[in-house]
C-alpha cells in the first residue's frame, strides 16, 4: 500500500523530466536579445518615450549594447503624462543633439536594482556624462522611498517595469531635465501644468517591487500536514510542475 504512491511519484517524475528535456531542446532562446520596445509597450504609457528612443536611434543603441556591455543598463522611463506636463515647447525647443543628450541622460551604463539605488554614491553617471560630475543623477532614499534628482526635478522612482540583469527599467512621473540643459538660463522653469494632479494612484511602493526582500516565512516545519495529505500535495505539485514545463 505504501509503495503505490511512491511508484506514482516516480512515474510522474520520470515522465515529467523526459517531457522537460524534450520541451527545452528545441528552444535554445539566445540570451541578450532583449526587446526594449516590447517592455515599454507592455507598460502601456510610454508612447512618447518609445518615439524619442527611435528618433534618436537610442533604441537600437541600447539593444545592441546590451549584448556587449557587461555592466548592463538602467533606464528611467518617463510616462506620457510626464512629457505632457512639460512646459510647452520644452521638448521642441531642443536641437536634435540636445534631444539625444536628454534621452541619454535617462540611461545609466550600469544595471542598478532599486535597492542598489538606495545606497549608491552620488552623482551617478549617465550615458550623457562626458566630464566626470556632469550630467549625473542623484539618488536619495528615505526608508524605502527612493527619489531621483537632477537639480531641476526631484521625483520618486516608482514602478519597476523590469528589474533583472542586464536591464532595469523604472517608471518616473517626470521627465528628468538635466541641469546642463534646463538649469542656469531660467527660460524653462518646467512648472508642471495644473492638471498634473498626482496622476499615479496605483503606483506601488519601492518596497513592494524591490525584490530580493527576504520573505518573513517563519518556522512552519512543526505544522506539517499528515502524511497522506502530504503525498497528495506532492502529487498535485508534480502535476502542476509538469503542466508548467509543458505549456
Ligand atoms: C520588439 O517588440 C515590438 C513590439 O512588441 C515588435 O514590433 C518588434 O518587432 C520586436 N522587435 C524584435 C527585434 O523582436
Ligand atoms: C548630487 O550629489 C553630489 C554629491 O552629494 C553633490 O555634490 C551635487 O551637488 C548633487 N547634485 C545635484 C544636482 O543635486
Ligand atoms: C521625493 O520628492 C518628492 C517631491 O517630488 C518630495 O515630496 C519627497 O519628500 C522626496 N522624498 C525624498 C526621499 O527625497
């Protein structure tokens, strides 16, 4: 009687592993072919950013450099609202070169998790940085709340659209205006228009998305279910595992 469930488990496991080997064989999916457009499109509110990334050729730049840059990249992705809330003409007033710099300013040549950014030393180099200390981003954390600051804007870093080496993509609700373009000459005070009334009610906190946070699973060992139930659970688990592998 005791041998029956065991046999079942072994059988399931064997079938499962064989199926897994077959399922994985024909899909060697080359790593390093990340589709940034797809990541942003999935976010649903980055059409302006996607357009700018394309216009400035930075989409292909980033995607191709992701294959060779061993440090990875981090992109701060302003929402469509963020662009809409810019002072009118702020973007159109820029030359093509300045637009490229503005986009490069939203990218760091290094992968940072949100928890990395809470403790990073400022200022952080961006792709726009040529001279050390210029075109940098400053990060400040208070508890689990992380802000990015350029000297012109200071805004929370919210949602992680992707947080996995080699590419991190974080939502920002303001366009990161560099001091070098929007600072000294006060012609662009970048005052948000009145309709920018806190348009992100559902943005999760850094803590929720930071990942790697140890789960507070305490000692649950001494509440193990009875044996038959445990076997049932194992079988169910295997079945689910199998379905996952095969799908
Ligand atoms: C990336 O994703 C976009 C949108 O999903 C798609 O149109 C494009 O063809 C993809 N590019 C590659 C290289 O797969
Ligand atoms: C960023 O931080 C550095 C170092 O703390 C500081 O010297 C610099 O003034 C800061 N820049 C901005 C724009 O806040
Ligand atoms: C982040 O920026 C907001 C304004 O955009 C400010 O109210 C908040 O105090 C800042 N938080 C930190 C940790 O600097």
